[in-house]
C-alpha cells in the first residue's frame, strides 16, 4: 500500500535520500516509514507536515483535506 508520505515525496520529485537528509535521519529509516515497516515518530510527522505545508491528519489518512489547519 502506498503511503501519503511517499505520495507527497514523489509529487515533489524528491528522493528518499534528499528527504532523509532534511529530517536528519538515515535513508533506510525513512524508507521503513514509507513501507510501514516502522511507525513514524511524532517529531518526524511534525517536520513532514511543516515541510509539505499540510496537516498530520492528512499524512495519517484522517482527512483528505490537504490544506493545513489555520494557526491560532
């Protein structure tokens, strides 16, 4: 099953290596997140949501609304 983080990465034409470098993790660790071999830690989810300008709920399939929530 394709994950949202993989879809988002591919939509921006980024490699796993480029994104893992941004997240300061190994490419292997990132690839495990994409194939659901490991759960994505909250800290990484926050960084991904900020990077893609979306919400954690969108990344986790809790909504199909790609726009981030308004900041209060």
